């Protein structure tokens, strides 16, 4: 939901797009569509998926007129499984950027991890899908950056590493750095292509006004190593 809020992370994403020649952007969990619309101005094709019909409708309205954008209403892990199947059926070789916002969690002490954390089921749907850059938001990476913690279980590398290896055993892993974060303000969005000072956008900025919500960790998984003299990231 809030990835667009940090100008530093947006710049890194555009670098990754250019470096890997990425044309297709996928977002799971679109919420109210601000993020997907923003990236529709920066990728040739954007696809969002959200299970909740309210957010599906809000995102559809937000994307009105964006002919390169599509929104799907279904389980994200089912969508990713179908997308990956069609990708290989069509013999595609291009690299896809997949943004997993990871804002889904089901309580229940007896449930398996994959049932509690939807992001793990999403990764299971992508097993063997090596031609992708994965981005996981709200990731606990320390150094003043904050992430999700549910039932005392953090969204961190320990939680996802085995699942990521199943997607691509040759992934390289990087996290963002707080000193390179640059959160948007109500004033800074003026004139930014793909952002508009409407109620939804301004409400999101105001909600993310605390340090804990403004500075969020991000995990980047890339199919080839990056030159860190060019990217403001830290390898893990």
C-alpha cells in the first residue's frame, strides 16, 4: 500500500526497472489503488490483485483511463500461480517485478505458517519462477526501519528464506537503508506524475505520519547480483 510514499525506494525501483529491462509490474494487495496508479506511469504494464471487492472497486475507479493497468479480484496466491503457468506456457523470458505488500495474516496458533502468512503462500505459488525481481514491503531489517510483527512473529528473512530459495536458489538479497529514505509530504506530491492530492492520497500520507510508519523496511530479491556502487542498498 505505502511503497509510493518513500521517494528513495521509488528511485531504487526505477533503477531496477532499467537495469533488468522490466516492462511488467505486479502488485498483490492493492488496497485503494494509489500505489498501482503511481506505477502505471512508470511501467508498460501493471497488474494488481486484491481479494476484497471494496478495494477492487476503489482501485478500478482510481485506474480509470489507465489502459496499461489491470485489476483482478481473487486470491493473490491463485493469481500468481496462474500467471506463472501462463508465463512459461507462452515461453516468455522477460523479467517481471512482483511487489508483495504482505499485509495479510490469519490468527491461529495451530495453523501452519503458510496459513497464517499469506506472503508465504504467494511465494509457494512462484516456485521455480526465476525470471522475477521480488519486492517484499514492511520487512523487518533493523537499522531504524520497521516491519510487520504478528503474534510476536516478525516478517523477516528467517521467515521467508526457505520459500525464496524455492522460487530461485540463485537470488541475491538486499534491503533498503534508512538514510536513503525520503518520505513524501502533502506538499511534495504536487506535480508528481501519477499522484494527485485527493482525499485517499492525503489521508494515506497523514496516517503514515509517525516514524514507525514512515520508515519501512523493504527486501529486494534479484535474479543477478547488483553493483552496490550504483544502488543505495545493503546486501544480506
